[in-house]
C-alpha cells in the first residue's frame, strides 16, 4: 500500500492508496485535490524539468530553460537527452521556444531568461 505526501497545498496530507477491483482508493486526504494528486501519481505521474543549455556566447555560456508543461515521469531522461543536444547561437527572450514539441510530447523547451540583453 503506497504512502504519498500530497504536494498540492501546504497541508501536506499523508495519504495511502489501495488498489481495488475498480481502480484505486485514496485515504488520508482532506480535500478532493489531494485525491486527484494521488490518483494521478498512481496512474500517470507527471513532472516538470528545469535545466540549462550551452550557448556560443562567452559572456553567457549557458541559458536556463524549462518545459512548458508537465511531462510523463518516465520520459524525463529522454527529454534531458534532447535538451543536451541544443546549443544556442542566437539571441532569445524569456518565454521563447528553444526546442519545439520535444519528442512529440506536445511540450516545448522554453527560455526562462534573456540570452543577451541587447538594446
């Protein structure tokens, strides 16, 4: 019986998940959001990634990036391998797409900072 600590709100409920013939039963949650979190963790856990990509600019050797939406947990290392293939050689702004639709997941890798603050 897996135990999970809910991360949806600051309350941090400790929940237990039991598999039944009809699916999963969640106990220990104090709200519906906790139940939804536990069910998602058991059926299709999703995660977010933040990383950096190298650039060709000596004054800004790396640029922070993140995924534009959550990805399946089991695809984290696949996505990281794709991020490692990127090397920026042009100016980007916060929110610009650095790598579109990574691995066909419908999620982009986006810049979280400016590359060069040119005027």
